[in-house]
C-alpha cells in the first residue's frame, strides 16, 4: 500500500506539500496540486482518516443522540440522517440514551463527545441544563429534531396542529364520546411531544364543548403492546367511547387489535385514529395524521452540514407539514 512519502517522492515535492495539496489548503500552486492529485491516484494512495482529522481538527463524524433507537420513528430518522451525511463524506456515530427504566435516560457526557465528533443531532431529546452547559463548553454545533434546545435550530412538526386535525376528524364524523391514549409522566425523556399532543386534545374537546372523561385519558409507553393492554379497560367499560385518538400510530394499532379481540367492530363500534403514518399503518388501514419522518432527518442533517461546511448559522425552527390520511379505522359515530 502506498504511503504519503511515496507520493511525495514520485511527485518531487515534500511530504508537507502533499498533505496541504490533498487537504485543499493554501500555499500550493495549481500545477503542483494537480501533479500531487495525479500521482496519488496513480499510486492509489488513500489518506488516513485519523491522520487527516488530527491535522484538520475535524473528524467528519456527527453524533446522533436518541432516547430510543429501537423505535420506528427514531430508526427512520437515523437512516435518513446517515444517508444525508454520507452524501457529504460525513458519517454518524449513534448514542442510544435508552435506560432500563422507561422514565429516565442516560446522560450525554464529555467523554462521549470531546474530540470525537464535529456536531450533534439530537432526536427528541430534552436536554438538561448540565448537558446544555457541556455543549456550550465544547463549542459543538447542535441541531434538534422534535424537542427544541435553546439557541439551536430545530426541525419538527406542529404536534398540536397534528392532534387537532385528528380530533376534529372524529368530531366531524359525529363522535362525542372520545378517549385518548398516550399520556406520560412529566419526567420521561421525550416529554415534549406527548405533552403537546395531550394539551391539544383537551383544548379541541373544550372548544367543541365535549367532556373529557378522566378515566378515558390513558397512559402508555407509546408501544403497540402497551397500548393493547392499556386500552382494554376502557373498551370493556360502560359507557364505552365511540372513538379513541392515539398519540401515535403504534398505539392506534394496539388499540384496534384489542377492540377486535373483544369482539368490537372497527370502525362500526369504535373508531381509532393515530398520528405518524407508521410503516404498517397503510397495510392495517389505520387513519392517521401523516408526518414525513425521513424529510425531518434529511433536513436536520443538511442544517448541520451547512454549519460545518459553510459556517451558515440558523437558530430558528423548521416546521414541516402534516396531513390527514383517512383509512378504514374511522367512520361515523354509532347511533346508540
């Protein structure tokens, strides 16, 4: 395998000149740079990424931090981010902050970030004051998705508007007894999205002069399995809601399957609507408010690359649109 010394010898220049030419630095004439590039190609010389990063102070690596990497939403974001970074010769290192306890997460630390990454993309991570101080101290550019971080750009949807669309769809179908699933404790790692969605649900119900039955506001850990179990009591109660709005499609799928196991017809006896357009929602006929998760991941990566490559600074929010997709899981309220 050829070395940088081999390139310098064949090109008739110093090792330092080869290094500057290959890194695109100044103080190298166009003719010399071209000669070095041609020799490097002939000798199939590939610069060491480690050596390059030591010389430039850049790793071309971006930290992607998520409270869960096993969930569809986060996995889809990571895939989109990595593809966008790779298009500009950057790569992602994943930090899964998931803890054994759903109600807490692992912290970001200096050892995870210092001299290892050029920037951070945070996936719906509500940062602590200590973590924000760490980012400021390290001087790392950050782009958030979902949960905003003060002074940093954020790519997101309008979660309140998405939930409003879902609830108004049910009200428009004549439903008055509407339950909700997706409430979480205030200290969970990804609290912003659940908080915004449940607040929007109660606001729309109040505007329509419809009661919110406390026992019909159901907690869940936002998985289909948990929602299937968490919704059983309300679906067997009397009176029973004629519709359930789920804060995510995965929960909507769990609710629908429990309703069917209990002998209820969906949507004739109970309608179910979700948010996200999860990868199985089309196949399973789930009415949803669609968000483009891939577009969010790509947009966040582009914002960070703009900062790293062009030094373009953005601090505002980029809010991407959502849309109602009506499928078989919702229909008119029953007449009883």
